[in-house]
C-alpha cells in the first residue's frame, strides 16, 4: 500500500465525479486553507490572551452569522426532533475547539494538525461501536497503523515529548463523537439547523467561564486580529458546509490533509517552526492510511 498507488486510485475516482462535486472540492480546499490561517491567528493570540478567550473569539463569527439567519429566517431553523442531541453536538464542538487551542498555545501548529488527523480513525471506530457499522479487517489494520504513526509523532517517553499534544488527541476524539452525532441528525434535521444549534450552544458554553479570564483587547492590531479570526473562521465553516452539500464526505476526506501543508507553511513563516523528520514520517503514514480508509468507505458505499 504505497502513497503513490493510493493517490492513483483516488485520482481515477475523482475524474468520474460530476461537475458540482469538483466545486465542492474547491470549496473544501479553500475552507482548509482558511482554517489553517485561523489556527495560526489563534496561536498568535494565545501569546496575549487566555486560550478560552481565543476559542470564544473564534466562535464569535459563526454566532453572529446565526443571529443574522435567525433575524432573516426566524426560529424555524431551530425546529428539531432531537434537541438534546443538537445540544450535545454543540458541547462537543466547544470541547474540541478549546482543547485544540490550548494545545497549539504550546505545540507547533504542524505537529498539532498532524496528530489531529487521527480523528477519522476515531470516527470509524465509533461508527462500528455506536452505529454498528461494518468495518473490515483491512480498515482495522489501517487504523492500527495510523495510531502507531500518531505515537511516532507524539513520541511519549522521549525528551521531545510535549504533554500538551495529548489535548489534540482529546480534541480529535470529541470531534469524532461530534461526527457520529452528525450522522444521526442528518437523517432528520436540516444542515442549517445543526449548524445553528452547534454555534449557539458552543458560544453559550464558552461564555460561562469567559469573565474569569477576559482581557479587553488593547490597540487596533489586537482588535483587527480578533475580528479577522472570527470572520475567517465563520467563512471557513460556510465553505465546508457548502462543500458537504455538493460532494460526498468520503470524496472530501483526502482534501482535509492539505491542512498539514498549510499548517506547516504558516508555522514556518510566522513562528519559524518546521516539523522534524519523525513528524514528517508519522504524517506520511497517517496520510496514506487515512486516504486508504476513505477509499474503502467510498467503495463500500458504492456497493450498496
């Protein structure tokens, strides 16, 4: 299972996609680019602000967008038969965002992004345990290899080990639970409803302890950076949502790995941080196994 072989298979499948799927891929790629920029701005802000305030600021743009939608469309977008599941998804979104920002305040962005790619493996495991989805031996093997690659990046027990990187693993697990809840909700609730509940719930939860760590921004630079963080985070969310409306999730999954490219580029340009050879090695394995799992999922869905 070489990276080149996997990419050849993926490319051949991409060529068979309809035009709207290509637009979805472009939207998703743009969203990943913006998310990497948002992560970089978040790391910069953690040098002056508590990670909780940064996480809240990141959520602010989406919250304001939801408020606008409520004014335009009314409370109809909040109609759901699964209120508690919607709230749970919002709680998981708040937890994953907060843990990740706590992590990148200490850990290089590229390392954090690389470790976060274990999330799809968690999704597959939880899909089997919670949704009783069938997972074959080859996918279980790929997942096991992916987790070994994660350990290569983290390197527990070595002098280079940073405990804060474990927060990324927790964030990835919370994200995976969120995706499972999303699958359950997708059969009955509109996407806009799920996004609205997630944004409102996450913003509310992060606002509760916010006064304990709040620091009022000083100077135009801080206001501009926080404004850009909130705006770009909201725009990235919109692009990803639009992409998911146009293209199957399994098609978009490999594009998610462009985050590592942008995260590395931003980390090098802004902080002078560049991944070592072990991070690259582990990332390459996670990349290959992640795409393999996505392709297996794709083939499985096409056989139904």
